[in-house]
């Protein structure tokens, strides 16, 4: 089996989010047959603090599959998930999480809450960090530099 990264699609979603004035984060849910759902941040557009890229992609993938769990699916996201998204990833039973840039300020996987390390966490995905991290970091850095 050959590994294929879908981070390029997540990066495209992050670029589209930035173009909408959203923090540039993109996410893709992948199953055995390829991409199931993809999304970028839409918190401002939807006036919804839960409209993070991961949450939107997970919701869309569950709807597409007609189930509440994404067992066996992978999630690619350009930024380390926050605690809310990490909990959703666990609850959705995502098999593998691939993320790009680390988030020392608001992350919930390797930083901050470290959701997957708590005994209350019912499912822990395999986690792979720093996937296309330089590209994800550049998107975030450029986005915030333009706003200062």
C-alpha cells in the first residue's frame, strides 16, 4: 500500500478560507475510496464559533455516509486541531489524523489540552504531525501579517 497525502486539498481549502476573510484552515476527510468531504473555516461567514474546518468536514462526511461515525477514515487538516475539534475527531472515531502546522497557542492535540491523552477520551486516532507544515505555516503567517 502506497501512502498518498491529501494535504494539498486541505491547503486549497485553507486558501479559499483566507480569500473569504476566514482564518486559513482547511480539512479533508478521506475514506478507502478517496475524498468524502472537504471544508475550510467558515466561523465568520456562518456566525458560528463551531464552524471550524474540521467540524464542517466531519459533519459533511457523516452526512454523505449516513452515519455518525467515520471509522476507518482519515482527516487531513492544515493546523493542529483545537480542543473542540480534537474531541469531535475522537467522537467521530477518525482512524488517523494528519495535520500541518503546530498550534502552541490554541492546539488541543500536542499542545494545550492534549485531548487524546486524557483517560476520558474514548478513542485516540493515530496522529501524524508536520505534514506540509511550511506551506500551512506560511498561509497563516501571511494571513495575519496582512491584518496587522
